[in-house]
């Protein structure tokens, strides 16, 4: 756990593990098949410990106290057991599909504890947003603060508890947000952005294309190919040979643009997040309506982006942390840039001015969690039907649960 949380999963070798443990490599292989097997065993043990901590925190608590208790326990764990928290959450995102499964199992276990605690007294109404999305967003917020070496402020647990509590069922008798087929609203494939499509291969043989055009086409094809191969094989298994074969260029051409695989990853990272922001912010500012309508239009656009550019979406939501601590902070910055679209939420009603800005961080973290799961398990086609819940997730803290619920129900009536 210590080596992985400090050096990173990719950089940790079996020899390093054996040496740090004071055993031989042969002894290591007596215990574990490989590094991944060891990681999963450590994750299981630490997950059990954390779930024990949170279970104790919520035991016997009233529904109102339960949220505060579980958020407080998670925040304290992240603050005082930083390496273990990083191992369980961030490193599990870069250690392969089985590790991601374990991370999702941990989040699901935390969500189950919260949901059970909320039903302890008086048949308390469930959360309008699934607990796993909220707690996954909370975990991402804590991880982002840790990666920026930002101390966890004393008031943060109370702020995040209030954020989770803002998603209670709006009013007595109000029905839960219903699922609806939203695909017809997205116009997927009707007018895809040219930047989401790889340029056509260059003509073979002699041609009169300007050198600058040739270089641009080659570079863009390599970047698109990098995202495509990573979606298929994952970053650790992606090779330069895979990329050049998919891009339809030579190794010489690849190395004329990039020094190595990681440099191509970095530029693909920039391309992916620039396009995602362009799609989302473009729809937000193109809307002539009030702020909730801008949110709705940007949510539609970002969902359309995921469906029209599956390789880019997989890169952004699943693999964008793969290169280590430096790229992780860069991903965090790219994700937090979307909080700029929430600024006007704080002025929607008088109470909004008092809301802490950690709410915005938690909202984008929760959206990242929800979309990442659907993309990773190949269920992106169901994301349009999640639009009502994700829109409520954005609006409820600012409009209040009643106002957000009413806005979303109006949109569902438009769909029919």
C-alpha cells in the first residue's frame, strides 16, 4: 500500500515490494500470482477496514445524523490516512479493470450503509440522486484536494454533508424522478463536430498537399488513434506499434511528432478535454434561456459528446488519470474547470449566496463518477435516460429540491 500510494501503481515493481517487505521474490510469489493479485488483496483488506469505520460512525444514528456521520468519517479517513485513501480510490482507478471493480464495490458498500441509515427512523424518504453517485463525487473531491496538497478545512465535512442532504425527496407526495427516453432530444450523429472525427488518411504516393497540412493530418490521426487504442486495450497495454497501425502512419512519422507514448497521451489528453469543454460550454452559452435552461442544454451537449465520441469519452472518464500524479492533477484541473458553468447558480435565490463553493466541486465530481461508471461498463447508451437525475443533481443545491424537481418535470413533460 505504501509503495503504490507514494510511487504509483505503474512504477511499483515486484522486486520493490519484496524488498520493502523484507522478503525474497520467491516468497512474494508463494503468496501472490503477481503485482495485481497483491494489490487486490491489499485493497480488499483496507476496504473492509474503511467500511468498518463508516459502519461504526452511522450505527444508531438518526437519518439526519447519518449523513453527517458517514461524510465526517470519510473526510477524517482521507485527512489522516492519506496514503490508504489514495490507494483505495485513486490508485484503484489506474491499476486495471479488476481494481476498478473493487473501487466500485467499496463505493457501493458505503452507499448501502448510508441508504440503510437514512431509513432507520420513520421510513425516511430516499435520496433523489443515488447514494453511490453522491458518495463517489465526495470521494473524488477529497482525492482532488489531497493531490493538490490542500489541507482539508475544518468546515468541509459540514459543507459536504449539507450538499448530500440537499438531494432529499422534494415534498410530501412528490414522485421520484421518472426515467424517460431522452435520446430523441440529443440528435446524436446529426451534426457531429469535425474535431470528433479523425481526418481521412493521406493519399498514397506523390501528392501536392502542403507540408503543414500533411503534418496536421498525421498528428490528428495519431491523437485519435491513441484514444481509440487506449479504449480497446487500456493505457498500460497500449504500444506505439498499436497506435501507428491504427493511425495508418509509420513509426518514423510517429516519432517525428512525439518522443514517446506518454507524450502522445498528454497531447491526446489536451485534445479530449478541449473538445469536451467546447461542446459543453458552447451549448451553455448558446442557450438564450435562464441559468437552469443553460444547464439543461449543456447537459444534453455533454451527453451527446459521450455518445458521438466513445473513444474520447473513455479516455476522459476512465483513462485520463493513467499516467501518474502529474497527469492526475492536470485531469483534476480540467474537471474543475467545469465549475465555471455553475457560478450563476449561487445567485438563483437569496440562500444561494451562502452556499460554499465546495458544492460546485462535489457536483462535477459526482457527474464524473456517474458518467465514468456508465462508460466503463459499456452502458453509455443509457446515459440519455439519466439526464433528469443529473440535471437535478446540478440544480437542486441552488434552486432547492422543489424548484429543481419542478424544472426537470417540465422538461420530462416536453419529452412526453
